[in-house]
C-alpha cells in the first residue's frame, strides 16, 4: 500500500512538473512572438524600448507581462495588446496569430499604411478589435465571424477597399460595427453601401450602434430596424433615403440618437417617437417632412438637441421640449410652424441657441428669455410676432446675436438692450418700433452690426453711438430721425457701412466725413440736408444717387453752389451801368449760356456714367449687404476697385471652391488675384467661423503659399484678395489652378490637399496619364492600394536622387493624403495643417548637391512633436 501511494505521488508530481514545463514553454513562445511583432514595427518615439529579451528568463517566467501595452491573464498568457497612440508605422506581423489568448487588440491612432495580416482572422478569442485612425490599405481580414465573443469592431478612418467580410454576420454577440471613412464597395453583412438598407440588421439583438451616414443608400428605412432593440445610436444621415419614417423605430426603447437629416424623407413624423424615454438628439433637417411635431416630444426624455429645420412642418411648437431641463439647441427655421412660442422656453436655463426664423409663429416674445444664463443666439425673424421686445432681454449677459426683424413688433426699444456686453449683432428692421434710440452706447464693446431700418423711430441720433469702436454696419434708414448728423460718427475706426437715408435729418454733412478711417458705403439720400458737399475722401467719388432728395445740397459731385448769386450780381451791374455796358452784358450772357450748355452736357455725361456704373454695381453685388474690406497689411486699393474688376473677361482660373479673377487698380497701379468663393446657404449661416479662420490665414507666411492681402465680404459673398505672382513659382499655384484657402469647411481642406498633390507630383488635377475619369487624388490612392512605393508619385525633377528631399516630400504627401480624406470629419483643420507643415521634416537631414547626398554633413533634426502622429 505504501508503495502504491508513493508511486501515485511521484506520478502526480511529475504531471505537475510537466504542466508547469509546458506553460513555461508556451510563455517563452509568446515572449518570442512579441519580439517578432516588435521587429516589424517602426517606433520613432521609442515607445517599445522595453520590449527586450531578459538576461535571465528563469528569474521571471513571464517578463513580457510587464512590457508597455501588454496585459496577461492569471496564467501568464497575453490577454490584451494595446499599442494605440504610439506614433507607430511599419507592418503588423503574421506572428500575431500565435497569441491564442488575445481578447483585446488596439492599434488605433498610429501611422500604419500597410495591410492587415490575414492571420488576424484566426484570433477566435477576440472580443474587441480597434484599428481606427490609421492608413491601413487592402481588404479587411476574414474569419473574425468565428469569434463567438466578438462585441466591437472599429476600423473607421482608414483606406480599406474591396469587400467587407460577410462572415461578420455570424458574430451574434456583435454590438458595435464601425467601418466609416474607407473605400469599401459591394455588400456588407446583411446589406449594401449603395443599395437599400438591409432589413436583416434587425436580427442583431445586441447591436447598439449603426453609423451609415454619408453613403449612397436609396429606398426606404426598413421597419425591421425596430427589432434591433439594443440600438442606442442610429445615424442614416446624408444619403438618398426616401419614403416615410417607420413608426416601428419607436420600439427602440434604448435609442438616444436618431439622425435622418439630409435625405428625401416625406410624410409625417411618427407621433410615438415622442414616447422614447431616452432620446437626447433628434435631427431631421433638410427633408420633405410635413405635419406637426409630436406634441409630447421632450416630455418623456432628456432631449438636448432638436433640429427639424428646412422642411415643410406645420402646427404648434410642443410645450414640453425642455421638460427635462437639458435642451441646448432648438432649431426650427424654414418651416410653417404657427401658434405662440411656448412659455416654458423662457425658463429653460440650458438653452444656447433658439432659431425659429422664417415661420408663421404669432403671439408675443415670452418674457424671461433674457434671463437664461447660456442663451447666445435668438433668431425670430420673419414671423408674425406682435407686442414689444421684453425688457429682460436688455439684461442678458450672454446674448451675442439677436434678430427679430420682419415682424409686427411695437413700442420702443428696451433701455439697456444696446449695452449687452456680449452683443455683436442686433437686427430689428421692418417692424413698427417707435420712440428714440436709447442713449446707452457707452457699454457696447462687441457690437458690430446694428440694423433698425424701416421702423417709426424718431428723435436725434445719439452722439454716444461713436463709442462703439467695433461697429462695422449701421443701418437707420427709413425712420423719422431729426436733427443733425453727429460729427463723431466720422471718427469711428471700423464703421464701413452707414445708411441714414429716408429720414428728416437737417444741417450740413460733417466736413471730415469723407476722411472717415474705414467708411466705404454712405447713403444720405432723401433727408433735409443742405450746404456744400465736402470735397474729400470717399465723398469725391460717392454715387450721386446716395445724396439725391436733399434739395439744399450742392458742390462736390453735385452742381456748384454759386450760380444763383453770380446771376444776382450781374443784374445789379446792369442796373448801375445801364446802356454803357449793355452790349458787354449781352455778349457775356450769350457766352455764359454757351458755357453752361457745354458744362451741363459734361456734368450730365459724368453723372450718367457714375449712375450707370453704380446702378449695375449695387444691383449685381449689393442686393443684400454692401461690401466690407478687411486688410491684413497696407494696401493701395479699395473695395470699389476690386468689385469693378469682377467680370468674365478677367477670369484667370476656376476651382472647386470658386473663381479667380485678375484685378488691377490705378491709384497707384496694383495687380492682385481675387478669389470669389462658392458659398452654400449653410456656409452663410456659419459665417462667423469662416471670418475667424480667414483672420488666421491673414497672419500666415509660408514660402509655398501665396500671400493673403485681405478679404471683401457682404452678407452672401466673400472675395479673397491674394498677391498676384505671374511668374509661375510655387506660390502662384493657388490662383493659377483656381484654388484658395477658404477655411471653416472641411471640403476646402480637400482643395488645399489637391494643391499639395499637384506641387509634389508635378501633375495636373486631371492629367490624361491617369486614365479616364481618374483624378490626381484617386491616382495616389490607387498607388497606396496596390502597395506601390509612394516615391513613384513624386516629381523627380524636384526630388532627384536625394533621399532626404524625397523623405521630406513624402511627409508632405502624407499631409496631402490626410487633407483629401473621403470623409470631411476625417480631414484635419487648417491650424493642424499649418502645424504639420512646420513639423514635416525628415528624421535626419543632409546636404545634397546636384541630387547626390553628402553623408559627411548629416545633422539630426528630428522632432518628437505629437503632430508627427497625425502624419
């Protein structure tokens, strides 16, 4: 018996030793696998410097478990591999298939531009894989559908192409599938990127996120989507989906975001959507929807964002939109909503923007909106509002944009409304406002536009209005103002547009009006002004139509002030000298008539010329808002010089963002290139972002970017004025090819990327060598997809055989590829582009002579800036 027990314990001990030995061998194999994976990576920041074979592995059986980015399970096998945000490039090795226990894999936010290994599909223990924010090319590996525990796949923002693996449809535990920002075609598991949205998506009961926006889906939204009961985020925006919104979507009880904007949907909004208890964002704008909003919308959910603008919706605004107290943006413009503004909005302290213009809303503006601590924009223009502007709006500390024009508002302006410290734009034109303008302009540090035109305002124009140092546009036309024009207005440093026409102003035009620092457009017509028109500054070239209707004005560009008094003196001389000088007087009269005839004819021709020019200019270029010139350095031209050159005969280029003209001014002679930007309705609404970015570009200096001298804009159009450089160097590329740095929209970053590709490759955007229907962007992408060396795309007349020049050009080529990403959201901002261009340097730079590298003069200049991660 003792012998048997001894034999048993010996065998058990041997088995333990055997198991421990096997585990040790497997752990050593995983350590070797990680070192093989490391050997195929390029690590310029030395993030993986600690991945080394230990001197004595027996002291620590699992030393790799302490390496950067490695987590092991209790048995010492690798369970998590996280190499995200490490500025890595190179290749992902096939040896990754030997990490059999791997359940979490993250290569996101690096610079990989190779293909993923097919061996990745053999990792059946994977639960999460994230390779987003790289430049991976080729097809996505098949086989992951066999990973029964797979819950999340994120391969967004890459350059994958070909077909998506259909076996992902077998991963029944899948909760999130994100393939945005690549070039897939054909079918996806249960659907098609260019066909109808597959009804089979409703079978994925664990699916929480569906992002299929910005594709070419057609047909209707399948009602079966209502069966995917775990859905939290559903975004089908920017497609060509038609039909009605299925009522079955109201069965998605966990839904927090529903985005169907920019499609071709019609019919009504399902009433039951108002019963979704977790809905936070509802975006349905720019469709063809009709009927009312669900009246219980917001009463049962933490609604934060509602945008249904640009439809044909009607009915009253639901009263409980801010019932939860979370509503920040309420955007309803360009519809046919009627009834009053809900009183509940006046207590919604989370509101930031209220945009209800261009509807049929009636009643009064609710009191209390001015007390909302975060409200920045209040747009109620072109409705049927009556009553008065509430006094509490003048007490706001956050409002920057107020537009109540085009209503039926009465009474006077609130006393302190023009002294709101953050107020930039106040428009109340085309109402029935009465009384005087409050003399409270001392505290208007931000006011840039004030439009009170077409009302019944009276009294004098306050002298204190001159204290608004940032005021650019002042429109008081078509009121009942009296008194003289305040002389201090002529000293306002930024006032470019002043319209005081159709009032009852008296007295003379201030003597120094023509020398106002920034004044470009002045209209004083139809008042009771008198006296001589000052002959200085802009008053020497003012359109006579802007002074018409003032019977007492004379001189300057108007008829002289002295003919009547001269005739009176001649009559007195005739009485004194009688017959003696009668003959002389007769001759003088005949001569005077002749001179007057020819002078009148000359004045008439000049007046006709001015009238014709300015009539066409105002009708064609100034229908909505006169032009404003903003210069970034000393210039010798005016906005009138530039506008006069915007004609078809002066076109020198055309691009994706606008048309380029050659403009010449003669006081003194100057030649510039002028880019007239294409602007959509959405661009005009977000104009503030454009002007902020343009001001940044005005300070930009780079040897390869043409210098921006300034820009001219009105309400709808923007003209960018560049230095004209006709000699064909790198800096002229922007206007020669018809592109410009119009920022604020990612589509224009794309244009800048195209310019970079042209400079780097030496090819035109549509070079015949590319083949039919292939542009320069697709040509470069094909080289990437075909695993061709990018050096082939470079202009060898520049790069030659100098490796460092080639390396620097390749860095800039990567910036160009980022700028021409398929999805706008994946393109960098202009600030990032400028920073990346500054950081686009090779790891080592040497001096090259005649295309030959001189290694003896190498010097390290590599920068560890985090911007390199974007490249």
